[in-house]
């Protein structure tokens, strides 16, 4: 019985880790992203025009990265940045940014609507 419980617990843990990505590993992989998106995903939008991605849903970040990589979403910088990312890289990076506090971002102004 104890062996069955251990195997079941390890199986559940490995599925959760695979599905959700590793935020600690993602933080390391996201270092290059910080040049535009900020260290914790809160960019200086007025200077970089890079969106604030802190607190964004992980599945949205993964989808965006896949779309940049495939060319379905066009942005020369992001296409270059995503070109060599594996699906695991994307999942880990997304896990890191998803756990950040997006509510800490300052309010930004949109010069187009002002």
C-alpha cells in the first residue's frame, strides 16, 4: 500500500511539473527577456514599447511565443527571440512571468488615445 501511494504521488508530481513549467528555471531562461520586458516582466513601456507581461496567464505567454516562432504573429524582435526556444523553454518562461505581480505595474499612458 505504501509503495502504491508513493508511486501515485510521484506520478502526480511529475505530471504537474510537466504541465506547468518550472518558474525557477524560467527565471534563468528569461534573463535575456528582461532587456525589453523588465526583470520581473514590468517593462518601462514608454521607452521600450514592450508589453508588461508580469502576471499574464502562462498559457497566453506560451501561445504568443509559439505564434512568434511560427510567424503567425509578426514582430521581428520576438520572432528572433523565440526562434531557438523549445516548448519546455516557453513553458518555463511562462511559468516565471505568470507568478509575478502584474498589479505592481505602474499605470501607463497611451499617446494614441490622448
